[in-house]
C-alpha cells in the first residue's frame, strides 16, 4: 500500500506572482516639487525617500517609485497619472516587469 501511495505523490512548484516597478520618466516640464508630492501622497514615501527618487529621475532619466504586484502597480500608476494630468503635467509613468 505504501508503494501505491508513493506513486501518487507529485511535486507542486509554487511560483510567486510577478512584481512590477512603477517607473517615473524624466521630462523638462514637470516640476520636481510636484514629483516629490506624488511620491509622498501616492507611493507613501518619506520626504527624504521622495527627494532621492526625484533626483535619480532627474539625473538618470527615470526612477522607480515603487515595486508591487501587477494589480497594485496598475492602481498606483493610474492614480499618479490621473493627478499628473489633472495638474497639466506630461509626466510619463510606466510599469516594468521585474
């Protein structure tokens, strides 16, 4: 009987959901103060974290606002994009799969 049981056992491999970076892309029209405010309000960053990310966006052309599962990343992207457009800025916010 134990031999039959051993034959029916199979391995299940667990895979964690993919993670996505919410990426802010640099432009010449969106003020740094606005980007910092977005990072604080939408992505729950501290002032120091938001300032560091904003400087990275400015210097490197893009920066990661946060890393989330797909649904939450889309939600954060949409919320930030809505606030950006509502305020008349062209900031491009994209998702990058990790």
